[in-house]
C-alpha cells in the first residue's frame, strides 16, 4: 500500500502525552459505516493511507476481493489531493475505508461526490474514539479544529480498526465472512503480541527515558497508551519552516528534558532536527516511518505490523532500552492482494 508520510519541517511542538491513562478498550463512536445490503458481483474496496490498506488487505486475504490503496507512500497524507482519476476508482467502490478525524477531507469529498448507490464510506477513527478522546497538540491545535489523527500507531486502536473492517466486509460479502474472520483472528493475534511486546520493552526504559522528539507528531496516542512523553516535533499545523526562535526553544527543551535521542524520517530529511541533535550532542536517528511501509508489496515487512515493529524497535533501542521482545514478534505471512500506488 502506498501511503504518504508527512512532510516534516515546521515549527515546534511541545506536547506532553497524558501518562498513566493508557487505553486498553477503545470507545465506539456513533456509527458511520452502515451496510444496507450485501453486494452482488465482485466486491471492490478502496482505502486511503498505507497502514489502513495493509489492515484491509490482511483481512481480505486471498478471497479474491479487490483492494485498492489511494495514497502513495512517501507523500504527505495531510495535504494529499486525489488525482482526477481517483473519482472513477472511488465511484466503483463498494466500500471506502478512511482514517477520518479530518485527515483525508479532499478524498472524502471526492468519495461522497462519486459514490454509487449503497456504497459504504467508513471513517475508522470515528468508530474507534469519541470526540472527547481526541488529542490536540502543537501540530494539531484545538483552535484549528483538527485532532491528531494517527490512531494506528496505538495497537489497541489498530485492532479496533480491524474489527470495524471485518464487520463491514462480512456484511457486504457474507459468502466470504468465515474467511474474513479467520484472517482477522490472525491479525488480532499479531496486534496483541505486538502490544504485549511493546509493554515489555517499555518496562526496560526508565520513565525518564521515555521521551520523544520526532520529525512529525504521529505518536500522541501511542505515548498515552504506553506512558511515554512527546517532547516536541518539527512540524506545526502551518507546515511552515520553524523560526530561529522556535529552534532555540526546542533546543532548550531537549536540554532541559535530557532527551536521549531525536528521531527523523527515512523519507523526509530534516536538517532542523539534525542541527538540534548536533547542537545538544544528542543521537539523531533518521529512519522512522509514519505510514511508509518497510519492504516491498507482498513481503511480510510491508504491513502495518512490519511498520509498527520497526518503529517501536528503533525508538526503544535508541533510547537505551531492550527491544528483544519486539524483535521476537513474528511478521505475518498472510496473503495481501492489496494494490499499492507507486
């Protein structure tokens, strides 16, 4: 699946994730993924960002259902504008799975304008948390009305995404329901294993070590769940370059918090983060990925699980913890026939 990662290069975000309030059972919001009747003929599914496409692809498996991802990896999911050709793809879809939480409004608008009768437009984020659980921060200030949308970096929320996807697919294609459920069970086992491994890995870090400075603010819900703290991110809501004052303030914050490592992106280089790392003599690790899946389509690494395991291992090790529990989590060899845009 190809997904766009966010361009990083913007001002500072000073956010402290609420430690001690980890969620294990996501809330269910009002339904927006209503299926009125089963589909006749070939079932066509469209999804947006790569992590979502991966989850859909795993649940679909080798049933023959067509899954098409819309957002190319390595592009900015927050500013992505679907090409005109996407109108036809969306118009043929029986279901469109989006993250929601105001992440993909241009795609949502295009889907609504072109949806065929009976098509399901499903915003997974709205089925996972309620508005009072939204997290706002520097990159996603409450004054802007757009919450941090990156729920999929928190395994329990990703599992909820899978539950919603399973329910919708099973109602659209009852003949494949048992296979969808078996595939979901495999996915759920992987999510639980990853969650348990991350909890174990987190325990090897002193609470004072669990501090994140990143290229993009994608870990707010992750941080809340595992009781980590997000110190800052180089990307304000304006997407403008950080000012010298912003940089100076973040440098002082990094010094004051005694941050062990600063995390950049493998897709988007960040001279600002590298500069900060050099000035405070802190390790700069530039390989994190938001939603740009590792490996190539068809490989086990090219999956939501592969993405999360890679990021979690990278963060834990860079901060001085033991990631062996995470490395022991096996990547699924499920059949994923999703089509990922290049």
